[in-house]
C-alpha cells in the first residue's frame, strides 16, 4: 500500500518537501546560532533548498502527467 502511495511523482514531491524543510530548519538554526554559520553550512542549506525546490517541481510535473494519462 505504501509503495502505491509513494510511486512515481509523489515520491519526488515527498523528497522535495523534505529537502526544502531541511533547508529552512538549518537556516533557522544558523540564525539562532545553534549551529555555526560557516561557508559549508550556508552552502549546504542553500543547496538543500534549491534541490528540494527543483525536485518538488519535477514531482508536481510528473504527478500532473500521470493524472493526464489516466484520463
């Protein structure tokens, strides 16, 4: 059942949402100084946000294409 739920584009949407949330949490932790703000942590935060955004958009396109094929 879980395999059907996370098949195709939905898996990309979940991964993209996780990466965007991770980027937001890391940025917030850097602002509150829970983790040190270095070039590496800032780059990883930015990278997670951008990768999550692109993965989420690709997932949304795949879900849309799958729903059009089902019609």
